C-alpha cells in the first residue's frame, strides 16, 4: 500500500518493532552526508523524545545513541521521510569533535564517515 498521499506517519517497523528503516544523516548546514544507518521503532522513538540521533547498530544488535561513548552527539534539526515512508533523512548539527568512529592521524574523529573515495580501484582519503 502506497503511503505517499497521506499526512499520517506510517513507518513500518513490523509487529515486533524491530524491522529496520534506513536513515541518511546529513549535516543541516553543509548538507554533507555524515552517516548511513538504521533505526528500529525504539531507536526512532528515542530520537524523537531526546532530540538526538539514535540508531540501531546491526553489528552490535543494540540501540546506539550517537555520542554516548565518544561525546560526539548529533542534534536533530529536522526529520524528513520519503514518499513511501520506508526511509528517513535526519538533518543534524554535530556536537563534539567529529562524527565518524574512525580516527585521523591526530586522533580526532573524521567529520563524516564518507572521508574516502575510490580512485582507480584504491581507497584515497579526501578529508584530513
């Protein structure tokens, strides 16, 4: 059933609330893509309630509030939903020293998880 013609929020997290919905997280000011991740119902509700990006970590099988261990939080400015209500866009303002869990040579986190590009089949760091 298409959801594009309704004002009603109809995200489908499944009967158990654990169906994952993809989220593109973008810097509200620069529009740089910071993270691609997922939310389940619990993570989405925590995001709405706290005002900070909260995800579901597939690798750890747990709710992950960005910044709880690193101090690098993502404050929600706006949440958008696509026409089929099966993916989300978080527009955020980073609070902290960076965004990515990967660290630069100086020990600080990268400002986006997309700090590399593929060039001639090789990875090249493009953000220092």
